[in-house]
C-alpha cells in the first residue's frame, strides 16, 4: 500500500473541527515520515450533516472557503492528491455538485499544484429522476457512475466510491447476467458492468480513474452491531469475515486490470479481509 487517504472536517462544530484538523495534519506528517503519498478529501458528512435539500448558498460558500484553505495547506505540505469534497454529490446532490466543482476548481488550481481528483458517491435522487437513454427506465448504477466520470472533465483524475453492499446484493455484484430474484427490491449493476463502463469513459477523457472506497456491510467488532461503515444496517445483512474476504478478492481481481488504484475499507479487526487486501495491493503499481 502506498497512499494514505484522509479527510479534514468541513462543518463540524467547535472544538471538533479543530481537533480533527490537528489529527489530519499529524497523519500527513507521519505519512511523509513513512514514505506514503497522501490524498486529502475535505469531509462534509460528519455528525448530523445537513440534508442536501437544506444546504444554502451561504453554507456552500463556507465549504468553499474550507476547501481553499485545505488546498493551501496541502500545497505547503507537498500533498500529492486533493479532492474538493468527499462524495460531493452525496453532500450537495449530483447536479449542484457538478456546478460547484466548475466554480471551485479554478480557485483550487490557483493555490495548489498537485493532482486534483473529483470524488463521487455515485448515485442520488438526481439519478433516480433521470430517464435512461439505454433502457427508457430509471438509470442504473453503471450509467450513474459514467455520468460522474464524464462530469470530471478538467480534473486530473476521478475517484468513485463503490456501493457498500449487504449480503443479498452479493449474488448480483459478481454476475452481470443474473436476473432479478423474487423478493429482492431491484437488481444492482454488477461490478464488471460498472468497472468496464467507467474505465472506458475515463479513457475517453484521458484521465486516471480510482476507487475511493470499497467496502461491505460487516459486524462492528466493538459494538457487535451490523453496520455499513458506521451506519447501522438491518439484522442479518452483515457479511461474515469469510464472505468479506471473498468479496474483496473478487472485487480487486475485477478492478485492478482496468483502474489506476483502489482504496479499501475493511472493518478493523477483520483479519481475513485485511490479509486479502494486503496481498492484492501488492499487485498494484
């Protein structure tokens, strides 16, 4: 593994934002000491983030000022990669995030000389309201991901956060031809569909493409609750440690030939998935 991805806070109340800033700066310095490259994505989710529909222009300007401040800090510390907001479409909704990116990117480039990556969550209500030009129905995840890649023109790369899956979704994720089974709410796009479509779109733009986050719903070793990276999920939806290890192995086997890098997020203490990830990351350059 050769990159640390970390996020300073955008809107946390005093004194939490200041504490997080200190921790982020400490992590950047330690990464430097250990020879890691660093990716910084400003984090606006935090505890009780405002709903995208309630975010005012004033709040967006506050986000912008925090982003510019951190771009300046990243320049001072020689940080290699910077994203304006982590999952900007999750924070602002897709279309508003795209417009905001167009406004903030020139300001970032005015103070930061490293690589600027657009980082996306990849599916929200703007997508659900769109009509697919392929099927004539609601656009699927693969189409939504491609939309974001194409909206990243002008950036130095694009980073996509892949779905955090629950157990019932795994049978679709690695099978592009499987039909919807009775009792399941929908048939998600397979990983292969998403990877092939997005890597082609990034290639057409001539920019590198990365996975910003890949994870599976698991059991928190501390609380014992089934969670999706901090969010409590329905009982029985958690993958076992063995299933999680298989998930990461299959995912990385699918992604590595087409993408330029992957950020994995296993549950702390899950030794099997962590071991698989370490072995697979050894194949990445």
